[in-house]
C-alpha cells in the first residue's frame, strides 16, 4: 500500500511524511524529489532545459512508478510518498501505473487555509542561505494559483485534512488514524496488470453520422485511444472488442464488428508488443451517442473526431494504425500491418 501525501508547496508534506513513518508500522519513506534530482545527473542538459518542472518529463513519472513498486517489492509494508501532484493527468498516469501493479494508493491532501499557508511559506528558512530561501518562498507562492485551480478534482479524489490548526505531529497522527480506521479508501483508478509476454488487443472504431470516429481518454496512461482492450484467454477477438465497448462506454453492439486490420506491434522494452486488431463497429445513431457513459475510474472523457484532429490526440503508433484502418474501411478490405506498415 502507498499513502500518498499531496498538497501544494509549503503545505508540510515532507515533515508530515517523516512523522508518519514512525506511526505506521512497517512503513518506509520514498520522496520522488530524489528521483527528480537523479535525472539532473542522467539526462542531457538540453533535454532538461525543455521543461520547467521535472514532473513534465515522462521518464520522471515512469520512474516514480517503477521505483515505488521496486521499493515495496524489496521492503514490503507501507510506502509513504510526499509529493505535490496538481495536474490531474499526471496523477492519473502515476496512480494508474501503480494500480497496474496491484498497489493500492491512499491519497491524502493536506489543505490548510490559504492565509495560514501563506504565513507558513513566509516563515520558511530551511537552507541557511537568504537568497536560496527567498527563491523557495517565491516558488511556493507562485504555485498557489495552480493549487487553487486543482482543488475541485483534488477534493473529490483525496482524503482532505485541514491542517490549519494542527502541528506537524498532530497532522501525522490524524493521517495515521484515518489509515488504520479505513477512512481513506483506495484510489479508484484501475488498470489491467502489466503483460509478461506478447498480448492480443482488439479496438473498435465507432462512427457518428458525420463519419467522425470515437476516441476515449484513459485515466491510466497518456494519449487518447480507441475503445477496446486486451483479449482475455479463450475469448474471440471481435467479442472482446464488443465487451470492451460495453464496459467502457455502456453501448451493447448489436452486430459483430468487421475486421479492418491486423497490426503486429514490435516489442519495445519494457513493453512486449503483440497483435493489435481494429474492427469497424459501424455508425452510431444520435440516440446511441446520447446513451454514452463513462466509468469515472478508467476514462476521463470521449469525443468524436476527424482524421486530422486525431493526429493531435493519438500517439504516433496509434495514429498510423488508425489511418490504415480508415483506408481499409474505404476500400472494403482487410490490411495486414507490421509495426504500422502494410505488408503482403
């Protein structure tokens, strides 16, 4: 299990987390700041200069998941993680990656009143260098507007603790009591386990009356996707696509969808690759689109898009697959692809 201590800069996450490991038996502290610091010694300066915050680096988000999972495998018990996450898509990606490893995340938000928070920020002097401390205080104040903007989804997602009148020790005790008492529910983001070999996946293209097609936005990985998922053992691929459509967006397809293409995705460690099938699920009537629903834990949104619009939403490998699927639909044929390129 992970107890993730969230909150804006200056909310007292790190100090609360240090107290918390003394209150929760068999717990270990993991500060993702250490991972960010390590990247400064690993990545070229040019790459680091492209972002303002190491959270914007995909490698940081991936390493946070991998490091947390490796630590739990090594020491077991509970991992206490103090880290500010104000961008919902980053929270989704990291918590989704942890869910894929069957690691429960208990999300806690430390939320003192802003006047109290500003007073605490102004009182920070932890580096012994007036110039450095002044820059840190300025940094904390600059992140208050993004924090306020994120409060809606944070409050809905996390166990919120008002620490305005609490000392660090009292805040840690309140979190520990909430964990032990079961007051903090596991985060609802889910994801299928990471594969241990090549996989077979089925996606379904669904069209509206303007011939646009449906894309969904998963909470557990970056980039938009077609409705669909991994084919389970003993399951027919087309039926798997139908099942995923029903599970993801609440639509029961009346007819078995027609195959458009088979694409072999080459292994790219740590991914194993495998076969990716795309099916034509046909045209949805207006009444059908009005019945679309999303399971909040898995999908953030959906939209009908044109081929041109999809280029801005889909990762390159999925966009290449999409383009050839649309050509196959136009020609009434089935295409065989290898790594996104037709063969045969």
